[in-house]
């Protein structure tokens, strides 16, 4: 098994938010609630969970862009919050992010050349000072080869091309770890496929580790070695990525066992009439209709976050967090309902 690259250890993050625009009453939102998760070298870990469950917060904390209120993040065994300045710079170089909307993360006043030259200069990654040559090389790796492409501004590109620029910028620092936060959700299907294939090729060629966040479960299955399922700031299940989609109905070697994972998988529209019939019979799943907003109040942080919406919940589920248990090779779950 490959070595751990990034390790989140009991990481929690809260935000204090106002009840309403004119209200002075503040409420504590737990965006992350005791997350423990390792990413291995050269793996793609998919992260899924409904909107507001804390995926992007986890991404920012894993990159050191935000601090957890408790717990810690290790990169190659070192706590990223206590790095010396030069180590911090090295970490920033090795850990990069690709955003959903590359347009908002590209400076509209800078040409692509200026944008890509910056990290090369900061991290001293162009010893021969041939910045233009290196920028062209990076753009070519990302599939942008038109002559003079580097002298254009972000608004002169399509969404797919901008995502390629975002990727070129992430690659500029020669990273080991990339977090892709919904990298293709703003793109049409054919362009999505191109970008995903590009991401996979690069991962293989450069032995990268990805944390891949997406709402698109078929894409998650396609790219991920393992999939982590989150609900309201808590990890519910971690399992192999292969056959993730069919694991909800036992159509795989590994069966998804957490009620939330099963709900999530049952919501994927698959053209299978038998499956549809089966789904109709599972009444507790149909109870779950509305999006919860994915947050929990500070006074609700004791039990399983999913308990209020889970028909299988027992009183213990509201009182104490279920233990994170290994139930198979590469398979972990936090649920009292699941028995060994
Ligand atoms: N800076 C912030 N200030 C206050 N609340 C925040 C902040 N950032 C995130 N939150 C809250 O934390 C929770 C988790 O947000 P986050 O953006 O991590 O969710 P997400 O899983 O990435 O959602 P989506 O799938 O919609 O991108 C949400 O309730 C959100 O409102
Ligand atoms: Mg997000």
C-alpha cells in the first residue's frame, strides 16, 4: 500500500453566522465535525456529499488556506500549521487547487503568460529564465497549443479552455497534491470528459494525488480509487471507488452500508426498471426529500449528523457519534445499524 501523503486528524471547523441579514443573533455552524481521513500517494480520493456538507471547507483546510478549530492536518507527516516559513513555501508549492470556476480565480487584468509566470518566479522553477518557453510548455501539457495563446486574457477563452489554464497554473508549481473542487461542473458534457481525461492522464504521468470533489457520482466512480461520503460535516463511509454506483443495491463486491450513502446512490437516475421498483419499496429513503442546507447547530453536535433524517435511527444515534469502524478491506463506516 502506498504511503500517506495528507492526513486529516479529527479536524473540526465552525463558523459563526448571523441568523438573518438584520439580525444580531449569531449561530454556530459546524462545517466540519471531527474528520479523520488519509490520502495516499498517487491515489484519487473522491469526496461526495450534498451541498453545504463541508467539502470545500475540507479542501481549504487541507491546503492550509484556513485553520481548523481543532484537529490537525499533516503533509508528509508534518503538521502544516507549524511549518517554518521556508517549509510553508515548499508546502504551498506542492499542494495546489483547481476551482469550479477558473474565471473567478484568474486575474482578468493579466495575460495568461503573466499569470503563469508568477508561480514559476516565486518558487524559482525556471532556472534558465525562459519563462515564455516554460509557460508554453505548461499550456501545451494542458492542451492549449495555439500560437500566441499565452498573450491572451482570461475573457478571451471558453470555459473549457479556462479550466485548462487553471490546470496549467496548478501544474506550474510541480505539485504532488491537487484538490479539484468540482472542476467540471460548469462545463458541458463533452468538454467535461476531455478535462477529466486530461486530469487522469496527468495524474498517471506525474504520479499526483488528487482529492476530487464532485456531485456527479458517475464521474466520481470513474475517477476515484476510494470514495469518501460526507454528511453535515461528518464522514459517513469510505469505500472503494470501483462499482461505487452499483454498491448501493448490492451489485458490487462491496456493498455501501451507510443509510446516507444508500440514499445518495438511490437518487442517481439509472435506466434500470427493476432498480426503480426496488427503490419504491424502500419507504424510509423516500422520507428524505429536502436538502438540509448541510449544517448543524452547535447544540446538535453530539450524535450522528444524519440521525434526524434517518428512518433507521435509534435513540443512541442522537446521543453519541457512532465509531468509525473498518468493516472490510478499504471499507469504513460510521453507523450503529451496520453490524460486523
Ligand atoms: N466563510 C464562511 N462563513 C460562514 N459559513 C461558511 C463559510 N464557509 C462555509 N460556510 C458554511 O459551512 C458549511 C459548509 O460549506 P462548504 O462550502 O464547505 O460546503 P460544500 O460541501 O462545499 O457545498 P457545495 O457542494 O454547495 O459546494 C455551509 O453551511 C456553509 O454555509
Ligand atoms: Mg463546495
